[in-house]
C-alpha cells in the first residue's frame, strides 16, 4: 500500500492548516470540565464549540465520504490495520484526520457571530439545492448507517459554507496589501570572487573589464562567470520577498540585460548580469503563495483569539465507535465535489 498518497488526499475546503488540539486531544469527553463550563453531550452528539453542535449523523456523513475517498484511492480494498508509521495504523490516521478537519471547520463556522457574518437568502438557496442533490444520492444503507435526513445534509453544507465565508471575510483585504513588486521574481547570472584568494584591486580590475566587454557585446557573461566565479553555479532565480543577502538585494536594482556595479560584501566581490528583471509567471505564482501565507497567518491570529474565550467539548466515547470498517459496503463520496457547486 502506497502511504505517500495519504498526503495528497486532502479535505476540500479552506486551504489553511490550523491547530485543533483543544478538540482533538485525548481525554476530552462529554463530562470533562473545560474553561469553567460543562456542556454534557448526548450520545447523538460528537462535539460542540460554543453554541454550535456537530451531531453524530453529521459526523458520520463526512466520515463516510472520507473513508470512501481513501478506498477509491487504494483501489477499493483497504487494510485498515496497515501501519502508516511505527505507532499509527491507517485506521488511526483516518479517524484523527476526519476529527481534526471537522472540528476546525465547525470552529471557524462558530466564529461567524463574532465576525458578524451570516448566511443570506441566495447562499441558502444554493445550499438547499446541493444538500438536496447529496441527500437524494444516498442509498438506503447509507441513510441507515448515518441516520441522516435532509436537514442533516443541509446543516452540514451550511456549516461548511459558513466556515469558508468567515475565512474569506477575515482575510479578504490581504490581496490588496501584496504588490507585484513585493512578489517580483528575477533571474540573474553572477560572478563571485573572494579576497581570500585574490587581491581586491585585481578582482575589481577583472570585474570592470568583464562588465565593459559585456556592454560592448564582445563577451558572454555566463561564459566568463563559469570560468572565474568561485561559486559552482553562475545562475540564480531570486524572489524579492526572500532576498536576504547583499547580492540578492542588490540584484533587484539591475535592469534587464544590464550589469551591476561591483558589489562588495565582506571578503566577497560580485558582478551581476540581469537575465530577466521580471519573470511574469513566476512572479504571479509567488504573489499567490505570499497571499496564502499572509492569509493563513492573519486568520490563525483571529482563530487563536476566538479560542481563548470559547467553550468546547468532545464526546470521545461516541467518536471511538465510528470506525472505517463499518463503511465496508457503502459508496458515497460526493459530498465535497457537490460542495463546489454552492
């Protein structure tokens, strides 16, 4: 069994990794005293965050979809006792994965009141349509296993959509703060010579000579770099947001097809030739990654702040009875694909 696939079978939804240890830690049960409050969960409830409760039926619908996605990825037959690592079976991995993803998703949905975010009529119309499609796709056996009705499916889609809406609202202004310049990616060729090996005057004379020849077109910078540079590589692609060295920072001041002035950094002397001072596709991709990271950092801050004042509980005893072996003859795995239609 190829467990490298496990990393690629990701939950559809918010593209952010958040800590859910407050709900997923061992020992938290429905009678646990937490932050001065006791909810007391019933046997048909799996967890609760403030006023938002995840029922066993809701949990089982998502659990069934996850398990069936794994079954499909591994060709239909799965040994749930197979070891993912030294201390974890595939069964353990999947159970913890679903628990983590659902508790985080519901926690974000529970933030809606704090953030002043609501589901409007248009949202609800789309949610109802998708919930109806999903519910009607379930077999009798799947309905019996989950004990779900149409309201269960509707609540589930509503909470997932609300969580995404909260995340998008909290992070919506991040896009405006990241400019093309912030994300600019360039490609350079460079020569490094060290005064540890050559006298500074000799280095500067050599580099000035190369710069003049390149400007006149009588020599090729890359060829010169390969011959005299003391670095193994003569080419470098640099992201402006990751530029830390003197060489990398100065490189952004050089225009395309131009050479730099001689740059001195300690015992090292550099000459830069700019191959491309704006790599369009790479810059766009880098900007997207910067935005994702900044959104994640911003949301993590809001998320952690929310948790400090929240009450929560997890019904470990009921959760432990929801196992992948019970999904053996069930097929439903379209919850997340339909979610994309909302």
